[in-house]
DNA sequence: GTCTATACTTGGATAGAC
DNA sequence: GTCTATCCAAGTATAGAC
């Protein structure tokens, strides 16, 4: 256990941070024990002392980062109670993620995952992510006839996958991203859907409720 | 130039094929000159003779595979003239891609891409992909009021990104994919949208036409 | 155009001193 | 818990015989 009030984060922590930075800047193919250790300013052997293997360091790094992201998403999603809110918050989270690079680190591990155990862990996190979107979507469409037509779980799955895809494409050249225009469009669609709702057949909006 | 009627594909071709297979089965981190050559049944030095470097072999492999995919998508998209068609064709292409593993190879190169030149080439292909979806979407919604609300380019971008994300997630555990249910839902949504169209304010369906 | 052999580099991982 | 030193495996790439 590290001392209280220490100036220097303990090595374990530094390695986890360094792993995220290396994943972000050099990708999965550049995430080696030597590079990560150099980035953390510690000896290469400590990767193996603390984590046993590079693969495990990357796994732990993934878990820590994605759990952080999930907590942020969960907190942000609590404020959603309209489609318009949902789009606005999604836009904000996307911008923040791009800035911090956290999602890049996550997608690098994700794309390269081969071992079933790692895949399992990743899917578990993706599932939580979908759950958050699902919950937000459910609240956002509670008063809309859309709720009856849409299977909310599937829609949340679609949205989550879309974000993942956008992240990967955006990283190839952030300057040329079309994501901002997509958010503008979704914002307009949300507004229209909300204005149109009263024009549609009533009663259907309760179809999904227990 | 290879002889006509040859039994054995020329080495260059075999290496390109082998690269796709290795990318599919072992991912980007397993795509080494030695493994690809072994898979092709040729000597490792031939990777460098024919392609100069592993990175270039992977690039050529990516270009060949993604161009093939694009041709398939383009051909399939020609048959679309309703949202329902679009969903059905998307489902079929998704199933085929999963079976052949071609998209997996593409996403592996994509996720690991670092050099600007490679990113450039990848984005160019992604752009073509978006273009095909855009064109299909435009035809599918030509008679629908949806066309007025939706910026077709942005919607196509969203759909393409979604497919990319789904591919990456599905590969983690194909058994547990939620994609089939998503297609079912989209199919229902398409049907509803088509039934609902006449109920909405008329005239708007022509708003996007020159 | 293909093979063998080899040079060189990098990376994962461990042993042992401190 | 950290470092030095080291081993071994695997990778890229090239030279040169065939």
C-alpha cells in the first residue's frame, strides 16, 4: 500500500496511465512493455512484476478506462428526458472522448482482442454501455409514439455501435470528421419527432409499458 | 506475367489472399511476414521481394479486399427502392460479410492504422461506402416525408459507422450478436414509416429534389 | 522468381543484486 | 519494489546461390 500524501503515484498506477497514453498515441501494435515502461518512467521489468504480462496490463488498462467512461456516461445520462437532450449529451460526450483519447485506447484493445477471456470482459462493458443508452432512450421517448415502434434495446445497440464506428473513423483524420454535422442532423430530427408526436395516433405511446 | 491456364495462382496473389486469412484469423498483431508466407505456402523472403514491406502487403491486401466489398455493395444497392429493401439487403450483406470474414480483415487494418498515407486510403474507401449507402437511401426515401427531415449524407454516414461498429462487436463473440434482432426491428420500422407516410403533411416529400 | 542463410532489431520474460 | 543483466523467441529485411 502506498503512503498517504505521496508526491509520486505508485508504479502500478503509472503503468496503467502510461498504457493508455501509448495505446492512444501508438496504437495496439506499439503497446509494448518497453515503450509503456519508458512512458511511465520506470523499468521495463516492472510491467511483469506488477502485471505478469503485457496482455494483462492492457486488459487492466482497458477495464479501468472503460469503467471510467461508463461512470461518466451514466452520470451524464441521468440528465436526459427528451430526445433533444439525448443528442446534446451524446455530442458533448463524443467531444470529450475525442479530446481525452480514452475511447481510442479502448477501441485499440477491442479491435485487437483475440482471447475469449478478453472478449468476454469487453462485451460485458459494451453491454453496460448499451444499458445506459437504453435507459436514457427509454426516458427520452416515454411520451412519444416512437416508443411503441422501436425496440429500445435494439435501438440502444444500434446507437452504441454507431458511436464505436464513428470513433474509429474519426481517429483516422479528426479534421475531416463528419460527426458534428451528424449531431446537427440528429438534433433536428429529435426536434421534429417531438413536434410530430401529437399528430400521430394516440395510445400507442403506452404500448411498451408494463 | 503468369502463364494462361496455370494451376497455381501466382505468388503475389497467394500472399494477398494469405494476408487476408491471417488478418481474419489472428488479427493485426498476428499478421507478420513469416505467418503470412507460411499460410501462402511460400518463403518468407518473398513478402519483401513482391511488396517491399509487411506494411505495404497489408495495405495492398486492404485495398483489394475493400474494393471487392465496395463492388458487392454497389451491385446490391442497385436493387433498392424502398426502406424495406434497404434493410433486407443490409442484412444479407452483413451475413455474407460475417461468413467470409472480409470485413474483419478490413477493420483490423483500419483500427491499427497510424500512418497518414494509410489513413488516407482507408478514408477514401469508407467514403465510397458512405456514397453507396447515400445513393440507396436517397432512392429508398424518394417518396417519403423522411427525405425532407433527414440529411441523406449524414444518415448514410451514421449507418456506415453503425455497420463498422457492429462488425467489430460481433467478431468478439458471433454467437451472442444482437445484430439479427436489430435487423428485425429496422425492418419493422421501415414498414411503419412506409405506412405512416401518407398521414404526414404532403409536399414535404419533394423538398430535397432539385 | 524462389530458396537458404543470415544480420540485425525488438520484444517478452526471468534471475538475481540491491 | 526496483534495477541491471541477460536469455530466448520472433520479427524485418537483405545477400547471394540456384
